[in-house]
C-alpha cells in the first residue's frame, strides 16, 4: 500500500474520523487535540515594552507534537484544517511554526460544514494563513493576559487570595450587579384592573370586557378611581360601539446564530450555553448515522450571520413542498438581514442535510444531540415556511362614557408553527376567550364586576439566555466567547444561580465595586464594545495589533499605579453570606465561610462561639423511611449520595437522586439515576407495584462470573521504587 503524500491536521479525533472517511488513501488525518503552543502558565509571557508574546509548547502535549512532526516530514503537503474562526486560524499558525513548515508546504483549509462535498472542495482550493486573523487573536490573547496577570494579584492583596479578574468577564459580572441594583432601587407602583361580564340583551351569549379608558386609553391608579367607574356603570346598559376584525400575519424567526442558539437551548432544553456549544461541536464534527456513515450534521456553530446559501434554501423549499404542501412554503427564498456590526464570516447555523429529519436519525444520537439537532433543524426549516395567519377581533363596549375592550385571536393557518415556535423570556400575551358574534349597536348589561389591585414588577434577574442576549446587544464579547464568559463568572463565584436566574454574590459585588472605582475603563460596557470593534479592525487589516495594545496599556498601567497608591494598607472585606441555619449553641444565624477545604457554616459569634458545621443541600421529596428531609452529602472520596437528615437514627441513604415527583401508586418520592443520560423517575418502594429493581435502573451491572482484569506486573525499576517506599514506611512506624 502506497504511503499517503498529504497530511490533514484538525483539532479533535471525532473531526479527524469524519474527514478521514471523505478523503482517499492519499491523505492521513490527525488531531492536534486543541492548542499545542500558548503563553506560559506561570509567568506573564508578554514583554510589556513591545508586547511581544513568548509562546511555549503546551505542557503534556510533547508526544502529540513529536508525532505530528514525524508525520509532516514524510508528506509533500500539510493541510491545516482547524476551525474557521480567529482561534482556529491562530492554532493553524502555531502548528505551522511548531512543525517548521516551509512556505508552500503548509496550506490552510476551512470547512463551514463537514460534508463530503465541502471537504473535497476546500482541499482542492487551499489558501495561505490569514495573518490579520492571527493578529486579531494574538491581540485578544495578549490583552486578556495583561489584564488578568496584573489585576489578579491586586485582588489577592486587597480582597481575597486566589481571585482572578478578566477583561470581558468583569463586564458581564457588572451587568448582573447593575441589574441587582436596579431591582433593589425599584419602587413598585400601584395600578388596578376592572373586568365586567356582559350579558347580551335579547340575544344569547356573554363575554368579558376590561376597562380601557374614555376618549383615550387610561390607567386606573387607585381604588377610588375604580369605585367611581363602578358607580357610573352600575345598572346601566352597555352599547357595542366598535367591532374591528382583522387578519394578522406572523413571520418565522430567522435561523440560529450562536447567541440565539444558546438562548433558545436555555429556554427550551434547559441547557447551559457551555453545554449547548459542546453538543453543537459534536454535531458539527460528525456523528455515526446508521445507514449513512459518519456525517457532520450542522454547519459551523460560532457565527453571528443570518445568511443562508441558495443551495440550502432550495433544499428546504423542496422538502417543505414535499412534506407539507405548496401552501406551507414561503413562496421564495426567505432572506434575513444580518445586523450591522456582525462579522458575517459564516452562514447561520443550519442542518447540512435537511432531508435527515431528527426522527429519522434519532437512534444514532444521544438524547442531548437529538434534542439540540431537532431545535436547529426545526428552526431552519421554519425560517423558509409561510407566515402563520390569525383571525383577530377587538370589540369596544361603552357605558356612561367609559370604554371596555374585549379581544380574541384564533389561528386561521399554522404556516411555520406546524414545525417550530420560538420560545419567549416573558409570558406570552393572552389571546382572550372566544367572543359571540357581536355587531355595532348591540346592547348588554353587566352581570358581574371584578376589580383587582396590581403592582408594577422590578426588572427580572438575568437568566443565562438573557445575559447572552444582553452581551450581544451591547457588543460585549463575540460568538465564540459567550458560553465561556457565562460559565467563568459562575465558576469564580462572582455570580450564583438562584431559581434558574443569575444573582451576584457578595464577592462579585465587592470586586465589581473596586473595579468600577479604580478601573472604570476595564469595566465600562461601551469601552469594552469599542475594544471588540478595534479587534475587528485588526482582523480587517485596518489596525496594527501592537499599536492597539500600546494605546490600551498606556491608560491601564496608569490606573494600576493609581489604584495601588490609593489602596495602600487597605483591605476590602467581603460581607459574610448569612444563612437560615441557626447555631445550636448561641442561636445566631450561621454564615458561610471559606476554608482550606472549601465552604462551611460558622457561627458569626466567633471567638465566643466556635460552632461550625458542613454545608448540606436540601433535596426535593421525603425520606421513604420516616418522611423527613433528604440531604445531599459527599462521601470521603467526593461522591454525592442522599441521606435522611436524621442520620443514623433513621439510616436511609441512596446513590439515586430524589425528585419532586411522587409515585402515583404508593405516594412515596420518586428517584432517578444519578449522572447524565436517561432520567426517567422510578419508585424504590419494594412493596409498591411500581417498584423498579436496582438491576433495571440503568447502572452498570457486573456480569455473573466476571472477574477483575489481571493486574500488569510492574517494571523492575518501578517495583524497586515501590519496595523502597514501603520499607521506609514500615521503618517509620517502628520508630
């Protein structure tokens, strides 16, 4: 067999596997496993005089580098096929430098979708590395390194050791803190509603109308106004003064961008942005589909573009007409305008093969892959479908000069809604109850009046979805960074999730306050958005990246000097998080403290009271033995288990996770399998007809007669070392 004369390098083994099946024996495809060269971890790695970065091979990747070097030496051409974005371009450049590829031997190829056609076309039309893209990524990397490595030590000295600061993450945290301050400062305003049930005079049928105003729309501000209107209309006739019937059309949402995919997956699938991008990466790189082989199922998932190829829209048109009929097709290519300022480097996120509907390939996908693929497939298909059409009716009934309005809408034609309907962050507008066939001049009497007091509500805390949306709207970050930013601010404990919404921690508020006082530019939303624009200018070849760094560092360095001088000898205290747990010794509410081994509860009365206890998480459901609360605990090895709060007195514990659902037969709490995968709840009550035995709960079961694999005999050198260590331990014990 002839040796391959071409080497293709991608980031991941799954991507290598997919592409390898599309190329012939003349191509060897290998994975770099991500970055192979980066800034050093232990030092700044950037010369602050000229901003020259010092790149070093990534620790632990020596074998991969050696293997790729040997493979590159044996071939004529090396195709650098990393992801089609700034970071992918930088990885390709680092590979070229590491492998010492001469000009002409290293060629750059990108795949917007990993299909046989696109892969072969890209390989046939390689290009040189785009150094403007590389410079834009270098600028971002160096910028974030300089900010992080200079700000973090300041936080260690002035707030708490171990903290870290990031350029864009700090702005995201500020958004959450600002929203919390808005909520605290919010003053609710009173308003009232008045609904009347109207019985038609001389005709059957009743309907409900809500107070709308008089000559113009008016809001009821207090109960006195409501009572005056009730007095005006009591016992008097209502006349239908206006009947407005119309047809309302609703257009489909555009196909997904990175931001909208993360938002919708959060709303509909309860997936975090980080998890959404991980699963989307799997769908992009390729999945083994039964009967089809390995296929990349979606286009590249880091994009801010709404553009679709003509070929994709033609395929969607044919599929819609065939499956749903001509009436359901939009009638022409439905083109969506990409917002100004978007990079528009890639198409919108769509399926690579629209004929592969989710149900057809469900058996080849994991549950998460199926649900996300279905979301992407449905959204794309719906974007090329006809508008949904509704019949709407609005009726005004007048009494004593007061106008009451009734409205209703009903679907006339489903259109795109037959496939997909966009999720909403807020509650959908009520469509109203069906109305009788009313005509102008019809008379009615009020049979019932209902008044209700309301108060305006503060703005809601951000969810992960709405925070991503806010960052996109304000120009903070880019599609490739949203998921990382949202997960980082939670990992650093600047933000916590409370009832699925993001709230700042005391630590997050203290750090944000310090940043706002001393580093206003770094944490300013507009400044950060402008910096993103400057990076885009570097990518477009309009700016030199080192000049951008020099301009930024001049102001940042002065802010660092001013902050160190102003905070000389000061240390900022982070307020303790007060819990509802009461100290059994002195009765105070215990607070959360952080020690060497993580968080724990402590009495705030220290040193008079030294009581401490571990933090336990209360779970839904009830103990199946005694009905008490179930607590989540950790074993000595760090594994989570679930036990009754009464401990040894009750004795109940389980590795299965309690849920908030009860068994419909015995009424006891249902449990589910721990970890990922199928999460169908089951009953653990052995006396219940619904009981599911342990061996059927989906955990790995050791087969009968199965033995542990024989241990490999250690090498002589290792055996000698082990013997010496053991001898020393024994001697130590004797002493």
